[in-house]
């Protein structure tokens, strides 16, 4: 991740990361390169996670006075989801070493799939942004929208979940090739779904060449 971030112009950008990216050095690097961040906090950073949980416990004791809140409802792929975001600005009691934390957020989700209510989930975030709950919710939603959208395409168009490649590095290598293929098929200036474009590339060598020409020189 440090090498990837170093290759990017982060000046004025907002970097969103899941819990794997919740590292002091990573966040400091983002700040030094001029970027802002929104990072999920889980058990891999237990001290930070517990401190953020304490912030919201105290906020709850005060009936969330002074907190910023936002809620929204979304639907798609046969499910409906309610999301509630609560933000505490200038939180107290966080451990040292986390660069530029301006706020912490709690995102609660309740999901219904085919009318059946699933167990709700809650996730904590830290951010350098000084924005309201509604805007912060947008950054978080867009982050997971990209990830979920990619996995959905890989499953529908490439049936990745049915892959039984297990030997050596086969699974990782095939996964990388599928993601490159998705990127190239999305760039192709043609109509149809990714699944349709993939089938066309298998049938038509000229179209396949057009897709492959989407690879840019570095």
C-alpha cells in the first residue's frame, strides 16, 4: 500500500480504506501527500477500536447531544438497506499517533433480503474531514459501492464464486486476470453488459483486439 499511495497524486483527494488500511504509517503518508482520509476501524487496531467505541458510549450517555446524524434508505439486487451515520467531531480519548483525526463515525446498517430482515451491523470510522454526517455517509457508501459492484460483476459475468482453482497461486493469478478483464471490458466503447461483451470478445477476434487495445502504456 505505501508504494501504491506514493505513485498517486493525493493533493486534495479523499482516500477511503477498509480496516486493512487502518495503519498509523498509512494515514500519516496520506496526510503528508496532501490527502484526506476516511478509514474503517476494526479489531486489528484494538486500542483505537475500543477508544472509538468509548467515544460513542459517552455520546450515548449524553443522548448524542452535539452529534451530527444522517440516515438513508437504498435498494438494489433484491435487497433494501437502511443506513444511519452518527458523527462526533473533535473526539477525545483516542490513542496517540493517529495523524489528523478530526472526527469519528458510527455507521449502522439494517438489511432486508427478499423481505427477510437480517441482523444489523455497525462499523466505526476515523476521518480527517470536517464535514457533516450526510457528506461522510456519501464517501463511505461510494467506497463499498465500488467494492460490492466489482464482486457482483465478477460473480455474474465470470462466475468467480464457482471457481475451484486452489493449487499454488492459481486462485490469486486468475483473480487478477479477471479484474484486468473487467477493467478492459468496461473501457470498451460498445453496448451491452460486461457478460455480453465478454461473450462477444470470445466470438469476434476483431472485437477482442479492440478490447485489448484498452491497455495503456506506462
